[in-house]
C-alpha cells in the first residue's frame, strides 16, 4: 500500500460503475435459470493431524481448506468458472478440483493435491438426501485421505481425518438470481458517476449481453461511466465473490463498487489497462477519496485482457474489509487488508469507466457474482 494517490483526473478514476451485475453466474440464460442455482461454501475446514509438526516436532499438524462453487441444480453440475479452492498448512500443496458424481442419496466431490492426497465430500452421510437443499451440512461428511505411506499427509496424521472446525453451507443466490434484482438507472448510479470523477463523469446506459455470463460495455469517451446496481442493499458482515474477465479496454474495463447511499462508505476495486495507470487498484475511505484511483495491491500486478480474475471482498462486523484477487487457477495475485469501509448498508455496483485516457470501447464478462453472509 505504498503507491502514491492518483490525481482526481486519472483514467482509472473510480466509477467503473458499469455494474455488470446482472450476470450472476448464469452464463446465458440468467433470468430463466437463476432459481436453480445455489452457492456451496466449505469455509475454514481445519484438519488436525498428529503432534509431529512445529520447530520441536511436538505440535499438532493442521491443514485449513476453503472451497466454494456454484451448483446448477437443474443440470446437476458445477457452474463453469465458479470454483475457488485455497489450502494452507502442513502438506504445503494446493488442492484442485478433480470430479463430482452422484452417490446413492447424495453427491460426491473430490479435490486432490499434487501427491494424490484428497479432500473428499460424500453428502450421503449425516445429510443423506438433502443436497443441494439450502442449509447447513455436517462436516463429518468431509474427509482428508492420504495417497501413500511415503508422503507427508500420512506421516502428519491426516489419513481419514474429518474437520475439527469449519462450516459447510448451501445458500441461495437470490440477490443475483435474475436481472429484476438489478437496475441500470438510478439516482445512486448518476451520483456515483459525478462523485467518482473530476471533472464529473457522464453516466451512459450500459450495453448488456448474456452469453457465458454477463457482457458489459458502454463507455467509449473520456469521463464516461456505466454500470449495473443491485436493488437490494446489505450490511456487514458479508463476503462478495465475483469472477470477471476484462475483454477490451483503454481505461477501466471493470470496476467493483460497494457503496452506501450517501457515498460516505465504500470499497472500490478497479482493473486499469491504460499505459499510464496500468494496474489493479483498491480504494476505501482510509486510503483515498472516492474520486481518487486509490492504491495498487502490494506487490503490484497488472491486469491482462482475456484473463479471468477471481475477486473476494469481505467486510467484517466492525466495518473492516479485506480484498483478494486470484487468477483462474486460484493463485493469489494480491491481498489488501485493513480497509476501513464501514458497515453499510452497501449497494453493489459492477461497472466500468474512462477517465482521462485513450478513448475506446471498454468491455468485460462477469461469470459469477455472489454475496454470502455468515
């Protein structure tokens, strides 16, 4: 967080308000299929093994796994590009998704690591016949399995271990289940356009498409913005997950805004592809005013057109936020914490903008947009 603040007239100027939000993980038939989709979250699954870790070799080995994806209940399949898997701990290997298949009375899922060790889920255990109904599931149905006697998984005591803590939930995506829950015309959108740019930007009607997600475009000239805004507002604590691919641009092909009605509380996350301000930027009241671009993630990295980015923004009950950006394989590219966002209520805006930058079309495709609460 050591990048200097950008002058108010920057190309990446906040309001990428092209809130492509309408897209929500429906990949093409969003309104028609939204009700059939649920979000599956396995958070902070903590596996505790033998007491052979640590500097003295007498500390319990632990592995923590976080998994989330969207499930299409109509087709009985995982929504493409919705999977996120993050693991840390003793095995020092990342898990990746392998397969899913029906089991009698439920559904099975498997995530192996490079050694063939696995996190296994069989929903026909304590919750047989329940999946994919919305609710809380028993983590006893989640197991870590070791592939061979020679690797760390077995020696660290993880064979057939169930999580000692963590949560397994299936939730609705009702906030984003169809385009009726979003608006492309509101006082907030026009106020945000004015406040997030100097000179004030003009809000232009977003151009939307619905193939393999939500395609969002609109701005082509300097000081133009567009976006889609959630009709509903939500208060902390919550987590926003979004998968987005910038497809064309000279400025900000995508930007996420979490903003209160009076614009005093906010978090902004923008991808800027202009030659001068190329980078991924974050903004919050304790970092920069709304009209300022904010600061780059540290270490800095630059967005690439055509690459998918997995974005997670979490706001805790005290109003402090953390933002994370990962690539399509789940590799974390940057994390920013200590963002003093406030507790809301917030509206979610998916947008794009051009500040003072080369003119041209900005466009992005949103494959997933989901808000979850504890």
